[in-house]
């Protein structure tokens, strides 16, 4: 698979690429990489408040990408945007589990119907485009065994997870029935520069990083022994790029993850050590979070390693160091 890594530069140069959710955390990091590879990049994002979209995320490449501020679920807009695209990286959606329980119909629109609209647009206007969808490890729910592999039963613990299952299977179905070139990557806890840290609804990693930088108390629910796997965003971007150019991945789903998991206490120890600030305390689960907590959970990466040769290259301490440096240097654009 080393040849696949070496050929990425050639395979994306001059190609047209659409990134949904392109002003968000992973989408913008992907955009920076693709611009560097010589791709013609279009970003679509509706900039829903508190969902991670941030114009500062594309600082340095703003004159090298096309930006379309619109809703992916708006059919006329997406019908136009998908035309002539060689690759579509589908990262749009909202990630908050708590918000999905409080506002289920909003989550349905953003995480389910909008993705069906995109697939219909591709079926009608550009059936040759390669589509890579950002799925989530969360859809497995409470594990029967660890590490999770792609054959584990799907038991999503909340509304967000149910809609993510549906969106992923729309992608799989449209491959089987219509021949669309779709792949889904089930992401785990992704962290890195440009992630949202202004509230705790987008995942604990960004919020813990913010608290550590601010020398505030990090509250860990339970006893801190819960195991998680973590991926630095550059490794996740690499997985998307590899999946994009590989025909054998079409119609398939793949876990992302790490070579080894860490407890939450280990994560916080590394974080505060790298940051040089922050402290923690163990607290009981709030009721609304306890109801959807899944305990220890982490994924096997054997399938994607075999198919694409992918495995993480940036481990926790170095990834956190780079993340903290970026956020400290650009604090004004991520705290408010």
C-alpha cells in the first residue's frame, strides 16, 4: 500500500473536489491538504451556529477555494454543486448527542434527509463521482465485545446515532442499487487544529482541551477508567484521501481508530502534562448523559489497515502538542 500513499499527489492534482461541511473541523483540514495537492476545491457549508463552521478555518487558502454558503439539503443548490465533481467528501451534519435528544427533528434534517438529498443529486447529475461519507463509531452503541469490528451489531444509543446509521446505509444502498461509488468511514474521537472548543456539545476532546488551556477544572464523569481511542485530524484526512482514490473500498464501511486505547484519566494526564496547566476531578454522571453513555468503547482498524494500509501515524502526546499550539496562537477565533 505504500504505492497508494505515493500516488495521492498525482491522483488529486487538477481534480474537482466538493467538501460538504467544508468550513468545519475535519472538512477544513481536508481542504488545506487538497489545496496543497493541487485539487480544485469547493466548500459547501450552511454555517449553522455552534456546529463548528468557521471562516477562519480556511485562513491561508481562502483565495484558493470556492465557498458556497448554503444548505446541503436544499435540492436546487446541491444539484448544481455536485455536477462535474470528481470527488465528494461528505462531512456535513451535526455531532451533538445531547442536542439530538433535545431537538430530534432538527437532527433528522441535518443528519439524515440532507444526505439523502445529496445522494439523489449525485444519482441524477453525477453518478460517476466518488463519495466518502463521515460515519461514526457511535452507531455501535454499548459494545458486546472489544475492540469493535465492522460486524458488531448496530445499537445506536441516541437520536443522532439512529440518523447516522440511516445516512450511512443510504450511502451503502445507493452503491448496491444505483452503482454510486460510495464509502463510509466510521470515525472515533477526532481532535486537532480547527476543532470547535467553545462548548461541550461537540464532543469531550475539544472541551477538555479548552479547559486545560484555561487552567480550569476538567470534570470526568464516572471513575475515569472508560477506554477510548483517539485520532489526530491529519491521520483522519489521510484516511479520507486513501478511501477516495481506492475502487475496492466502494460499497464498504471501515472503522477508524488507534493502535491502542487510552482511559479518560490517561487522556487528561497527557493533555495537562503537554499543556502545562489544567486539573481534573471525578464527578457522577448527569442523568441525561448517563442514559446514553456506552462505557468503554474502541474500534479495530484491521479492515482498513488491510484494505488501504492505513494506520495512525501521529500519537496522542504529539497530536495534543500540535493542537494546543494552534489553539493558543489563534485563541480569538475559537473561544467565542
